[in-house]
C-alpha cells in the first residue's frame, strides 16, 4: 500500500495495479462505493481505459466492498 493521504485508503486497499490506483485518484475517485456505483462506460471514459480493465477495477471494488460489509456485520453481531 502506498503512503498517500488516508482519504484514499479505500482505493489503496483495492487489489489492482498501483498505476490504476493512481489513475483512479487523479480522476476523482476516492471511495470504493463511487466505483461500484459508477457504470462501466463512465469508468472506461473517465479513466481512458478499455472495457476489460474497467471490469477488473469494478470487480475489485465490489469484492472489497463485500469484504468490508461482511466484517461490519460480524462486528455488529459481536463475532
């Protein structure tokens, strides 16, 4: 993980190449839910990447979001 500002921690946690993380941040993405909620065409256009790479980025964001949601639910249940 890079030594960026903590406001980018969610992006830094994504399982994608460091260059793509930097690109996401430079194009205004700071939270994984922003990526999850953004459609593939917009990700492709905004980042100027091909559809396959956009799918990988979105998949990584969804996977990280699911993992976070599970941890939060477990913490709330006291497990």
